[in-house]
C-alpha cells in the first residue's frame, strides 16, 4: 500500500528515525513499510512535561527507534503506571488500557492516538482544577 505525504516548505518528517526537512513544497510516496511521523506529531524531550506527554514521548521513541526498543518499552511501562495512578475517570483509565494493548501488539503508531486523547484529557482536567488562593 502506497502512502502519499505532502509537506510544506520547512516541514519535518521522520522516516525510520531519520529526520527529513522539506525544501519547497514536497510530495513523497512511501511504497513499503516504514515508521513515519510528520512534524506536528513529533514531540521534543522538553515538551514531555506531564505524565501523559511523557507517555507519548516514550511511545513515539519506541515507534521511531527500533534499535533501542527495550529501553523505550521499559519507559512506556513506567509511564503507564505513573499515569494510571493519577487518573480518576473510568473513561481515561479505559483509554490507557487500550493504549497498553496496542503497545503490547507493537502498534505504536496507533497507540499515539490514545496518547493524544490522554494529553487532551489531562489538559482539560488541569483546567478544571481550582487554583489555591495565595
């Protein structure tokens, strides 16, 4: 199955761990299996500053860095435990379990979608939390 990717000038894409940057408007056709992340789906280590974001970063690394998969899987296990301990809502816990099932099946790209849901849930939960008066 062929995957077609359109990139804007300067947009990044990661293909099997290699960071590529478009010079000018670029179209790519990927004609075999490859680990691909577009720039908007890439998270830097500095952006991994909440439990859900740390989980996303660990999953992203497992997806794009197969050479060190064991270390990334260990990080995922630690981060899932951290996040599950912080979650209250049954729906959020269910998404976390779905994420873990996808990771267990090495479906890291699909698991990233669950992480994005968890990141949004986490941000909404923080926004609902009243700030203590000083």
